[in-house]
C-alpha cells in the first residue's frame, strides 16, 4: 500500500477513483492532505467483497474471531503514538487525550472479544410431544459502518468490533472530516493478517459515498454516529431495502444541580461534561439547571474551573484544542453572540484574539448565565465549549425544562436526596442518566438515546446482540 491508497477492498488497498476531499488542520486552517473518494464501482466492489467473505467468517469458531479482535487491539497499542498523532492533527485533540482514545479503542477490541463464548440462545417449550424449539443468534450479514469525527478511532472500533465478533463482515465509511486515523488503523490491522480478506473493507468520501453505500441491497445493517438529520436520511434510504439501522445521534443533555448537591463535586463534573473535547461530545451537558438557593455559589465554582482550563496547541500540554472546523466554529461563536444579544451574561470565555490565535478555530470555555427557556441557546445543540446556566425553583420546573427537547440521550443529576433521585430517574426522558458524577459510559453498560437521539445503541450485551438476528428452529425428534 502507498500513502495515497485509502480504499480497502477484499484486503487490497487502492487509491480512490473520485475527487479528493481536504482534511483541514483545525489549529492552522491549513490543508493536511486530500483524501480521494471512492466511486460507485469501488463502493459496489467493497460491498461485494464483504458479502462474499461473510459466510465463511461466520463459520469460523467464535474464539478464533475473538483472537482476531485481540490481535487488532494489540496492533493499535503497538502503533499508539502514530495513531494519536493523527488524531491530534486532524481533530485538534490534545495529544494526551488522543493517546487515551487509542488506548480506549484497543480496550474496546479486547472487551468485545470476550463475547465469543457469551452469546446465548434460548430453548422454549414446544406444543408437541418429542419436539424442541430453539432460538439461536445468527449474523445479519454485511454491515455498513459510518463514523463521526469527534472520536474517530473509538467510534470506528465501537462499530467494527461487535459486528465482527458476531460473524458479520463490515464496510466502513470514516468521516470525511477526520478520516486519517481510521484509514491508518485499518491499514495496520489488515497488514497483520489477523482478518481474512473481505471481512473488513473501507471506502472514503463524503455524504454521497455514504448514501451509495447505504443504498446497496447487499447491506443488511447500517450503523452510524452523527447528526440527527443525517440519521433521518439514512433511515429513508434503508427503508428501500429494509436494512436494519442503528443510529447514535445528537443530544442536548440537561444537568440538574439541586439545592442539597455537593457543589464542588457538581462543578468539577459539569466543567468536564461541558468542556471536555472542546464540548464536542454528544453527552455534553448543554443545559445546566441550578436551584435558585445555590445558583450563585455554583456559578462561581464553575467559572473558576472554566478559567483554569488551558486552551492552545494540542501538541503541547493543554486541556482543550480548537473546535473541529469552520462550520463548527461559526455555529459555536454565533451561539455565544446570539445568547448575549438575547439577554445572556457571558461570565467567562468567548473567542478570538488577543488571548487566542487569529488562525484556527479557537473558542475558550464559556459560561453563560441568565439563560431562559425561550432563548436560542437553550433550544439548540451547540456541540461546543459552552455551559448555559438556567435558574430553577422547583423539581417540577427542573423536570419540565430538562425534558423540553427533541433529544433524549443523556442527563445529569446532582443531589443527595434519595427520594428526589428516585423520582428523577423515573421522570427524566433520556437513555442514560449520570447521578453525582460526570459523563463517560462504561463498556459493559449501554449507550443509547431516546427520541431524536437515535435508535439502537452501543456497548455491553445489547450493543453486541444488535448485530445478530434470531433464527427459530422447530426440532421434532420423535
């Protein structure tokens, strides 16, 4: 393979045959490289290679498939610095955080490998004498996996690993915004020979490539992490072939800080949940609902923590890098300006010189108070380092405002009132709830959204089983 070979079909790397798309360094706004896109013929061949390889892969003993995943995880660890450098370069993620992402991706391979002997069927009673009914789990077939840019390598493994352990073959379309780490990881993994040719394929390109991949009739499942509108377009495409979909979409997570909360714990947790990865996390706390009795004390603590975060060159020892690109920068800075014009108070943060470079997409951790439910900031996902604080007076108001969104991914609650906590975990409309802690899902949990935050989910038992389908066997032996 050569640096220009970014398409993998049946274990062979080749150059994309369609127009190249630029990958931009968000710290300088300079083009890192052009990545050529796959054309229709390459997309078709990639899906065909997966369809041809999948039946034999499904017949391989599960423990052998697990060994392949462990080898893939070891490969990521052996090349940690190279992959972390690519993530740092294309995403603007601080190098220490980029190393954590590679380590996390390797751990995901190893965790999912443990499902080789844990996927179980069922035996149910039959109506007839001398008959058994068996429910077994079988692969779905060819899986199209479309990844996002905020955690490019982690999300790549989060989809590929469970698809492979359950006997499926995969065609990956990495995000065109930050594809380099995924491409290089795939090159390194295929070079080890741990996977048979055709089991893991990769095509590059933008939305048109993703749409063509999803529309192929041989694709039986589509898993995507990204924007809500993209997810809806994928569902419409999938309806034509009745392919399954698993969509991990956006969020607008509320964080309720009740009057009896440990304010230092809450401030630490929400600062991380608001500003980690420059706020570019689907589970970020985007609406912070603080009881009036402790509002000022909490805001003081949150501002103090925001001001301590270091923003700068991600290759150095900093906490935050830039946001990903011009589009995201414009969205975040417009949200700040609009919040100010609608009556919000900028308590710290902002964007632009003199404290930040003129080149690049830099935004400081920003705390905004005097936010009200009728403001644009309250009602739109910003996906940036903004912490909007809303003052509340009652539990009923907190729940009403928390649930007044089309999303339903994550929520946070800080309280020591057992009765209130139990009511809130019943009343909050979300797929995952963090109580007295910051964001960060566990591999053995289940990361899933309700409402417009998606369909399906990732991680744990349910994240693996979604890549299977049930086959019912009526076995008469009399």
